[in-house]
C-alpha cells in the first residue's frame, strides 16, 4: 500500500513533517497584475495543507525577475503582507510551507520591463514558440548578458527576498535553480558562454548559485533552505553535453551547506534532452548526504517504491495537486485521483475557477 510508506512522518532537519508527500511548486497566475497574493490563493493553499510540505508557486525576487503573467512576487511590503494570510491559513491546518524564489532570466521579455531586455548569463535566446506577455504573445528575444559588476546586486535580491519570506511567515525557502531560468542558465554550458569568473569551468558556472545560497543562508538557517535542480530537462530550451559532470559537481558542493533538501526533477515526464543516460536520484545520493526530493511524473505507487528503496526521502507531486486538494487523504484511503477537466484554466487569471473549486473526494 502506498500509504504505508508515503504517509509516515519525516524529520526534515529541525522540522517534523506529517508525511512524505510534497506539493510541488505550481505556477497558477492568480496574483493579479500587481503580483500581490490574495484570499483566493490563501484558500487554495489551505485546501492542500495536509501535504507534509508545500513548496509555493515560483515567486519573483525583483521587478527584473518578472516574466510570467500575474505570478506573485516577494519584493515589496504589499507582497509580503499579501503572503501572510497564506502562511497563516496553512499553519492553521497544521501544514508547512516553503517559498520558492524565482528569477526568470532569459525566459522573460522586454514587455515586462518597460522595453528593457531580459537578463541572462549570456546573450543567447530561447528557441521556442514564444512567450505570453502583457502585450500579447511574442517571439523570445536575445537577452542582455549581465555585467560582472551587476551580479552582486542580483545575489542581494535573493537575500532580500529570503528575508521577506521569513517576515511573511514561511517555514523556509527553496531556490529555483531549474528549468532554464536564471540560475540554471548560469549552471549549464548551453546557456553560459561567459569568460569571467562566472563562466567556463564547472566550478565557475556553479559560482552564481553558490553565492546565492550563501546570501540566502545569511537570512535563514541552512536547514530551512532547499535547492531545486533539473538535470534531465529540456524546458526553456535546456540540455548541455556535460550535464552529468556539471550537476554532480553542483550537488557535491551544495552538500557542504547542510541544506534542508535537494529537490531533483529526476522524472522524464516533461521531456529529456537525450544527451546521455538520464540522471537518477541514485546519482545524487552518492554525493548529497541530506534529504532528497524526487519529482516529475510520480504516481503514489512509484513514489512509495522510491522511498522504500531509499532513493528518495520525499516525493513532490505537481499536476495531481491541481485537481486533488485532498491528495494525502486519497492516498491514505485508496480513493481514485480526479483528473482536471479543463487544462486551459491552469494558468488563467480566472479566480477560483479551475483553481480552488476542486472538491474533496466524495464516496
């Protein structure tokens, strides 16, 4: 029975989680044009608070970091206040919630920045079918490469956002270093062609993430900070020939921080770059001694097997949480999972529709 394994408590550094089910970060575009969390979002997260841990939707750290319509931020006082009812609602139901810190990098567009180009480690555009912006769908642009002198400012934006997350009542933060966004673009040779100390070798390409972790752990104990990686993914036109060497180096150096966890998108449900054998949780287990979260395409059965084998400590579920606010209860009781009827509402600013209106299971 999956419930026997998945629903056992887990000690995440100094936090006790009720079970090993994690709600993965899910961008849902319900924060409005001002990017301020609201009552509908508080209801949505409270409905899912039986998860052992909730990782919030990706949340931008600065105006420069924006690039997704109506996603929330954490860089103003109003945004910080908007998050407080969310964390309070989750805690009132006994849940735990981390905030995911996000900078879109080259996956943004000048329409979000008053005509200024998005920033990236190098001036390499995404090959894709375009981006939805405040002025409609547009082709991706060639981003502006960050100057070496600008990087400390961006690192400090992560630090300030982490401090605001603590003020908003989160239990910790996750640094989004996956899916082709800014940090991932620094890590990978496909998107980082720099010749300064942030490019070239695997050590130099890790430097930006390392500095971000140092800055964030100046605001939070390391045991309350996680990092998310996507070594196998193609999202946002990613995939590098030296991916295995790079991500093994990254994980081994993150291990020294004593982080809350490493969150690895090891599943191939959203595509694989086909540049070698997929990286597995077993690869990361060899070099990262802390808790591991697996993610992408897991079912309750495969999640339970991964935990039982020792490959993972926790498993994050994404899409199942959209239409199953009571996912933990369904796993516990062997109830069937609901499938979302209308995927078009996943990223639509439609309020409760397709968001917080999914009912719990009724026999």
